[in-house]
């Protein structure tokens, strides 16, 4: 779309390509391969000419999802993957090699830490973990072979907010790429490329779908960093997004702005209620004035998102009692759903990392994470009160 449109319109309209049947809803192309007009066209396509070849790396439904997400992020290019972790893996495999060094926030998803520490380390890629909120630590961690900065903002599960513009300056001085996992905010609430990031990574499984139906991931950025090299990686390595999942994600993008704004408003109301509760020691949510990066979040984000965490007085026993006392909220590690979810990070999502690493990341045994959905907030309060009281 050539004209400048709002994100709500882009989420509904961008990227759609209609077939000869002029369907109104995006078509679902369930096919593994595509037929060529003649041998010359087949040779040209295999040689790199634009067009459909094989669904592992070219498919019309997947292309529509990629184009729509790129438009939402304000990016030249997007490559979709089978999951969010596949998107992170693709980012590292394309832009790193043996002997390179990564500086990563110590407040990223547990599986991301495992990927950097246990998988990439076996191939000679070393990672230093630093605070997501202190740019000075990123500067001190830089080496001559530093090639990538990686962070989530807000972080999981403490919702710490990183200053993307400040870290972009540090990364550029180091000659490194800055990749931002935008899973909590989505492009509706935050556009990291406009703040100086080079790459944006998504677990489309979360808010881009929005209803907990399918797996998916994506990387967006400049064509020279994403479209050309990552399509080649998908063609060879194969972590492709299925056309069906891409079609479901396209439907999710249509309601993304409505959901993100409504769920953010509900999360703020719930966070304020929890902050005043006698059994809660602390609430982590960027929309609260008590949050250390509240002012930064207000500048950098359109709203504060739908994820919050809170520390229950009494440690793990009390935290588990709150979780087990719920009847409405779903006890599951997934987030981004219209159904509110609750989990104990120290024993689940971050259970595989060392106690020392959890302590460094501020993840206590009394911490509970909630991803607020679209239920009535009054019902969520009543459900949590069972365990809190």
C-alpha cells in the first residue's frame, strides 16, 4: 500500500493478493509445490527469479503474512518461521559464525538463554548476559568480535523496559546488530526499528495469533538483513511456517490492535488492584508509576502491554497457593491469548536455568506471572482473590 495508513487499517488490509477468483478473505494455499509454465520458467525460478517454487521458502499465504507484518513494523522485509525460537535461531545462524560474540539481556525467555548458552556455545559462539536496563553494562561487555545485541522489551517475566535508542547507539559504536524481541508489545504498541533496532523478532504464537491456536515466528528488518539471507537459510535449513498457520496468523493480525489496546487497559486495572493488595509485596508492570522504567515505557510504547507479574508474600508456597486457587484463569505457560493465563516462572519457564541466573534476573520463588486476556477484570480479581485470601 503506497499511502500512509494507520496500524489498524494495515493490520486488516496490508499484503493481501487476490487470485483470479477475487476472494475477499485471504486464500489458503495448501500445496507443497508450484507448477511452471515451461522449462525455462522453472530454471529461472530456481535461479532466483521472483515467484513461487516450493512452500518451504515460497508460498502465497505465507507471503501475505510476511508482507502484512512487515508493513505493521515499518520494515522492508519479513521472513516467517515455524516458531518464535526458530526465528531467533534463524537470526543467529544468518548473522553469526564461529568465533563471534553476543551481548544478550539476562532477562530474556528461558529457552532463549538455553539457545545461546547450550546450543550456540557448542559452535563457538560465546554470549555475555547483562542487565536489560543498564546501557553501561552493554558497553563494558563489548568485545572486538561482538556481532549481535539481543534483548526483549518489556522483559519476561519482570516487564523491565530497555532503552532501545540508547542500546542502538552502543550497538552501532560496536559494529553490532541490535535485535529486539517484540513479542510483548507487538508493532501496535512499539516499533523497535523506529527506535534504532536493526532486526525485530516475533513469536507469532503469542499476540499475533492472539487465541492460542498455532505456532509461528518471524524476523523483520531491512531486505539485506532479512529477506535475502534468511530466505536462503529457510530454503536450506527448513524451519518454515506452514501455510495453514500463516492463514490463521493473518486472521489474528486483523484484530491485533483491538486486542492489544483492550488487554493493556485490563492489565493496568488489574495491576493497580494487585498493588493495593495486602498479600502482594510488589507488582511489576510498566503502566504503574512505581515501575522503575515507567517514564521510558510511556515514551517508547503506546501502552504497557497485557503481561504483568507480582510477588506474593510467603515465597513459593504462597505463590503456588494463588495459582492453585484459581478456577477461571488458565494455568499454562503460554501468553498472548484472549484467555488469561497464570504461571510460576521460577519452576516452569525459567526452571531450567541455574538458581544463580534466576537470582541475577530477579525471578524470585514468590513471583507469579499473569498474561491478561479479555475476560471482565472483576471476574479476574475474584478468581485471584481465592488464592490470595
